[in-house]
C-alpha cells in the first residue's frame, strides 16, 4: 500500500521530519505549511488516495486505513521524531496516527481545526450541504476574500474539486465528519499535542476545538484571531509562530 502513495518530499534530509496532512480541499490548502517547514527540515506532503486524480486502492475507505498507510510509510523510510501537522480531515488522520503509533515514531502532533471526534452539542457542520458561498461564509473569517464563484472556475478544475469532495465523503463517512470510537482512544496518546483553531471557524467551532484538546492528556489549545477553518491561510504569521514554538519545545533531536 505504501508504494502506491503519492508523496511530495522537500527540504534537507537533516533535521526533524515533518509530515503535513491535508484536508478535503487537497494538498494546495496546506502547501504553505509544507513550504514553511521545508526550509529547515525534511517535509513530507502526501496527496491522500482519491484526491487530485490519484487512485484509491480497493478496500481503502477509512481514516484509520489512511493513518495505517502513513504510519507504514514512516516506518519504511526509517523516520522517527516526526512532527505531524494535520488540517481538518488531515487532523483527524493525525489523531488516528498518534493513537496507532505504538513504536514512538511521532514526537509532536499539531491539529489545525481538526474534525473526527464527537462533541455533544457541537456537531461539525454538514459541509456537503453548503454551496460555494456557504463554504466561504462558514470556513473563513474574511469570506469575501476567499469566495470563488463556481461560474468563473474552469470546467476541468471544477471536476477535480467535485472528485475531491467525493473522496472526502468516502473517508469521512458523510456529513457527521466523526468516528464515535476515536475520542476515547485519544486518552492513551501521550505525545505532546497542540490544537490550533481559527476563532471564526463555522465548520467546527472553537468550543469543539477546546473539547478536542481536552481529549488528550498532554495538549494545549491555541486560538488564532481573525481566522476561520484554515488559519494558516488567513493568518500565516500568527499560525507559524505557534507551530514554530511548539516544534522547538517538542523535538527530541
């Protein structure tokens, strides 16, 4: 399975490895995170199977399956002391990765507006029911800046976006965007964790994020003002400052 993964590797082979996991919008949504860390560390940016035209192997249809594949990739590459950074669905994958990492390959976990757990009274918004305007209004602090009129998007790109959403529906299990079994297992994750959240997120609220952080025994919650579901796009300097400080605190090398 790991040989079938689509992977972009950048940065020097020295330094602490960084694994960056994208959400439903695809790898472009986390490219700034990968670029930021690639200046000093080997940075791995996978394209999840099914996104951007990549093949999805038969039988691979769960977030847990993706996490197992990425854990196998780290093992095959003999990587350790890995900093895992996941955005949205990528955060869910990262949480599953940390829960499954019995070998201690991961030494730091960053969840950026992650989905994946169930929080009573704070459901993740049904992303699939939103049109383009609704996505912009719920996902961004500055919705006018990030709204893209579908009528202005080339047909090929629109088809790619729809295919990505179809892959997201497969792995997320539909509108709930959660696995009831995940949250209890996070209590056993001892790796230091930083939960970063855009203050204006209307997809998964800050209250949901606070409960996500509380699910780990060693996690802290950091709110990013004037940002929504992708704070690294709206407030890169504030977000990178939080991530850099956490990376410096948690690395073993």
